[in-house]
């Protein structure tokens, strides 16, 4: 019985992991066709981007020194991104959702830079996770602040200010 419950739990956990995803490098500009998910019942907004940042690494110990090679990316999950009206073609709404995607990419670049500046110690696993958690917390905070300050894209002046700000941050990151 325990093994059946474990197997069922693994199946459910695996089913919840988005199968389809793409990176910002693969597709920097979103289209409504990328929003393949089903909106939650009573969702208060017209659309939602589901994206995030991810990393992987390989570590080698040479003598007493640790060398780490990182891969960092932003990921977009079409099956978890949705819009309420499947016939929706609102360009302004898409611009708002695009900036959520850009914010994830910005933080992927911040994470990459943090890893480039990181000097590994023998506690690298914990330290790398700490660096990621700090950047991910900042990403989530910025996403929330963006929605709050633009009222989910309805305040056009604030929306344009955010677009300018994120463009400038991209430029600074190189």
C-alpha cells in the first residue's frame, strides 16, 4: 500500500511539472499563442505569464580549489500561462505580460552575474542556493511591484515608465 501511495504521489508531482517550456534566448518576444494554459476559476485578471529563472552547474575539485561552471536561464511555461478570452488580441495587455517575461530575463542576467563574481568554497552547494534564493526573492518582489504600480497594466503612464526602466536595466547588464 505504501509503495502504491508513493507511486501515486510521484505521478501527481510529475504531472504538475510543466512539460513544455522555452527560454528567453529561444523566444524573447511573446505572442498570444504562447498562452496555452487554462485560467483559474474566478481569476481577477485577464492574463498571466508563468515564468521563472533556473540554473544548473557542474563543480570540480582541483586540489583544494573548487571550480564551478554555471548555466543560467529564464524559462517560460506556456501550459501555465493563460488568458481568459481565447480570442483576445489586446496589444496593450500583451505588452504588460511581455514585461513580466522581461523581468524574469533581467533576473536571470543578475543571477548569471552573481555566479560569475562568486568565489566558491567547500560549502558551495549551500552558498549557490543562497545566491539563487536572494535573486529569486528579488524577482518575485519586482513582479509583484510591477503589477501593483501599473494596476496590472491598466495605468498606461506607469506601464510606460516600467518599460523604460526595464530597458535601461537590460542595457546596464550588457
